[in-house]
C-alpha cells in the first residue's frame, strides 16, 4: 500500500451509503436489462466476444476510458481520481458454463448447451452498476478505480492471464475487491470470511496401462479396468489415512474412460479428477501419496500407472484489513444484522486467488436467495437464478468499497 488513508477506515459516512443505495435502486431497471441480455447470450471462457463488446459499449456510454482484448476478451476500465496514486480495483468475471438452461423465464439462455449458471452475468452487471455510481462521483475518488472484466474464470483461470498482461500495473493496484453470488444467503445479506476462504486445486490425470486379451481368457492379459478400480479405491485412502482428521482435503475422480468392446480386456483406462486442499503442507503430502499409491497399486497388479498432476488454482486468502473495508460497507448498507461472518473456508476454488497473491484484497458473498420466488437452486444447476434486487446492493457495496480505501 502507498501513503493513502488506512484501508480499514471507511471514508464515507452512513448517510452517503444510504444515498448511494437509493441511487443504485433507482437504476435497477437499467441493470436488470443488462443482466437479462447477458443471461440470454452466454459465452464460454475465452469466447466472450459479444459480452466484451457489450461491456465496452456501456463503458463508452458512461464516458469511462477502457482497453479491450486483454487475454482475448478481457476489458479493463479506469476512472481517474483526484490524486496520481495506486488504484483500487474491482473485478467481475464474464464467462458462462456448458450447461442447458432449464428455467422457464423470458430471459432464459437462447444458446443451446450454454448458461450463466454461476452468476457471472450478475457480477458483470454489478461492476457496470458500480462503474456508473463511481463515474458520477469522480470528485470523491482520492485515487483511480480500475474496473476489471475478466474472462475464463471457470476454465483456464483468466485472472492469471490478465495478471501476465499487466492488469495490476499502469497504474499499479493497491487493493482489489471481488464478489460472488451465493444462493445459500438470503437477498439483503453479505457473507464475509477473514483469512483463507477457498481451497487450492490440482488437476489429476491417471492413465492405467495394461495388456489386452480376449475377454474369455483374461489371464492372457492385464485388465486395465480392474486395475483402475483398485487404484480409485486405494487413492481414496490417501485422505482417510494420510491426512489428520482435523484437516481438510478432497480427491474426486470426475471421469473414467477405457476399453473398446465387451469381449476385449481393456489395455488402457484414463481417470481424470481434482485434488482440493486448504493447507500447503497437506497439499504436498496428498499429491505425493496419490502418485505413490497409484503407481504402486498398478505395479502390484502387473500394470503401469502414468500420473500427471497439474497445479490449477491457488488457495484464496483474504486480507483482513480489506475484509474490514467490506464489513463497514455492508453494515452501512444493510446493518450489522445483514452481515454474515463465515466461520470456516470451503473446498471450492476461485481464480481471484491469483490477484490476492499479488495485492491485498477481499472476496466476499452476495446473498441472492428468495425462497418465496423459488430462487433456491445452487450454482452450476440448470435452474439457477437470482433475486435481481441484489444487483443494486452489489453495485452499491462495490462502489462503497472503492470509496472506502
């Protein structure tokens, strides 16, 4: 951080927060139109060309300078402040998921097999809303605010790509804030987590190499399917027998592919999965033991296991001072009763972690649940939706976060 005011002290009094929220609610129809347009036209990671163009057009309307084409489809806007100093960054993700939208709403996805089932259309709309609020308050900004519209959060970790292209430089970023919709939290509430919020992840690919034979004479070969079954079972014991029961780790295989025909002993099976850990020390133990176990079990059964481990996302660790900024903003908007402090991290991953490895910041949750309206489904679900009144709260809190640093 530079010599700017303490990040733990919000510079705006509560009455300003109330006025800002009133303004956000007044522009809710504008945000709903944007969100529904994005929801009808979802695009997968690094394919967000229409979405990116829409963001650029809206930033033009708001008179906000921006650069497009970062990592292919990323957009970065900049609202200048009174002083030439490091920026506060606000981030939203752009990409959708390869999922068929099963909702019966006027704004359901019009693209077969693609859907905004993780709320990134909401995140993008909220950042545009915050941009509109902040653009009208340029004179109140001590320093610049950088608006990061990031591609590919769901796939290759677009945050890392943008960092490599210098998104945290020119001007340098002193603090960064991001949010995520949470259908487990009621609309009108915010979820905060101090310290570690999310796990790390590693991509796991195990290939079992056996030897084919006629199915009637399996002794003449090495059945890769039988070996793979033993490997899967044994690898699950890595967590139960190598990780302290008070620690957390998860190994999940999501796909199994092998064999060619019912009457042929399979010579090859491929297992693809993920490893999630909270503690770096546990992560090292689990990955080492996965490799040793898979290779050892396969060798003991006359086969060979080829183990590929690719680091994916790092653990997301919030800066406590930045969480305090969010907490003050949230309390100013909804009162302390609307602030939920999350007591433990989760095993999900989020590429916002790459930003937090470089600069202080906070990633937090926006409640979008409304049981009376049937808005209860989890993210990555074919019926996922949000209470759109949350758009105003999201825009207001991100604007307050930028004003409060």
